[in-house]
């Protein structure tokens, strides 16, 4: 893998990457449409992600071998798949991505015309957990929001539910919540007694009222590293954390900080395809190819993103089962995110949630 002009090229490809090619064409006065036609003869698929270790793991797990098997050169762009960037790309007609690793909020962009519909004549709906295949996106890996806690600070009085998280008397100490609405309303409702299969549509008023009960005792984290730091350094005794972070924290603290799968919120990361992607149907061939359960296990080993294909459970090494949020032994204890609901409500509610934090 080599990096050229911000895009990492996989599979030994030596061609000029699409972004650089389009920039040169634009400088020469060529229209985006003609530039894309000129580039079409060079078989390439650009995978966009948020970069970092996760982006490297996605590229290493999928792009190299996809290129070897299909002859389609893979390139990885880790500059981030924000909604604003997707919109700007499609509206300008200079689409440089083919497949995006992104979040469930992207579903709304599909409804607004910025995404291709997933081609389910190529991609297999049965190879993801029920409820995690959508019109404009499909699960690529799973993670959970879980209750993580400091067992030493709590003197081995170990919490088991979100009601315990809200119980400051019997489980004293500060709490850590996410500085973003995803998952936070659900845990508030579970703390208030709502069963895991009755969370949606979310009772927003009830959820915010429950959050208000403990707000003064909460710190709010903006990224996974902060969520780990708050527990590691003793700022909080309990926190909400991504499952992709908990095993590392347990190891870092020699087992002092641990978690429970009970009442976790199982969520999908998703593949999505921008409208007018240059690689066309090859994007869906890549998504279908990445549904292989063994390939997803390899990804799990690298970044703790749990396989989205239920068939991976039977192949999962026994020592990794306790770390896998999607394994049946762990998944049965958790609620499942409703991404369709988030697609319609997340932007509005995130603004409301941030106002709630600031007030």
C-alpha cells in the first residue's frame, strides 16, 4: 500500500488516483463528465472511511484481496465520510468515492437523493442481522454502546443495568455520557424501565426527563479516547462506551475497568454508495464480497468491529466470543438500533441534545 495525494492505493496499483486525475482534468478545463469517462478505462474502486486505525483495518482486510481476486485496484481515502462532504461531492458532480464506511444517519441522505440504492440483486440481505439492511445502506460491521465501570472504585458492587447507572446512592461517583445523541436516549429509557424491544419510536420527552435526573453528575465525551480516559483516570466510576474500546481499557487497567453486555445497544456501521459513483456496480460487488464471514472475522481481529454476517458466529475463535457484541450469547442481552428512525430524527435530536448539555 502506498499513499499518493491523500489516497492510499492498494493491490499494487500504479495508476493515477481518481481524485488527482479529476483535479488535473479540472485544471485543464475538462468537464467532470468527460473526466469520468476518460478515467473509466482504469478499473479502480475508492473506499472512503474516517481513517485512523479503523480505516487501515478496513483497507487491509478487504481492499488488497479484492484487488487480487478481481483485478480492480483498490484505493482508500480516510478523510472522513461526513454528510456535508457527501452532499458537496454529489452536487458538484465530482464524485471520487465508490463505497463509504459510515454511520446510520446516512440513511436520510439516501432519501434526499445523494446515495445509490443498494443493489440487492448483487448484495445478499440474508448475510446481515435482521433489520440491518436498508434501502440506501447495509451493515458492514457491528458495535455496541455498553455500560463500562470501575470495579475497584465501586468496591465490587458491580452494576448490571442502566437503572444501576442512574442509582447514584448505591453506585456513587460521576458518570460519562456521549456528547452526541446516538444511543443516549435509549439508555435513558432502559433506565426508566422500557423493555429492550419497546424502545422505538423513542419517547423523546421521557428520555430527556430521565437524562436530566443525572446531568449534573455527568461528564460528556466527544470521542472514544476520551471515554476511555475518563474511566482510566478515575474521573468517573461508570460510563457509556463503544464496545470497540472496552477490551483495550480492560487490558490497560489490568481488569479494573470492565463492562456488561446486558442492555447494550447493538448498532451497525454501514456501507453506502454515493449517487453516481464512478465504479458503478463494482461497488456492490465489493460490498457483496466483503460479506464473507471469515473476512469479517479478520476485520474483527484488527479493529473490534464485530461481523455483520451472523454466519461468522460459528467460525469465531472461542477466545474472541466474549468480545463480540454480535455473537448470539451477547446479542440476545441487547437492544437493536433502529437506523430508519435515526435517519428521520437524528439531526434534529442531536441539536436538541447538545442544547440540553449546554443548558
